C-alpha cells in the first residue's frame, strides 16, 4: 500500500468514483473518493489536487489498484478524466 500522507483510510476498493460520508476525527471535513488506479496518472492527480485544493489539504492512498483520495470536495468526472493516461 502506498500512502502519500498519514491518516485513517477507506479500504473498500471500487472501480468507479464514489462518495463516502466524511470521517469523524482529524479528517472530519475530508470526503473520500475512489478512483480506478490503472487509469490514473499519479503526477496528474497530484497536480490537479494541489491546484484545486492547495498543498497539504488532501491525502492520496493506493489500495489494490485503486487510488483512494481524501479531499475537501469531490472531483468532477471531467477533473478525473483529466488525470487519465
């Protein structure tokens, strides 16, 4: 498992982006969204999140070929598509 920032994580793999209720605790205001890992370029995803939310405001995990991100707001399908290979 690759972790780009330390925090609790959602380990439920999914092939399509999905919404998960915000967690209770330190990341109470972050939403979980799962993205299909094999289709996502990590450099593009990181750049997109940094541009949209600012440095240090998001977390990225890779779990079983699925990028699980913790973000202040969901990425749109267009924004996700911009991160594809």
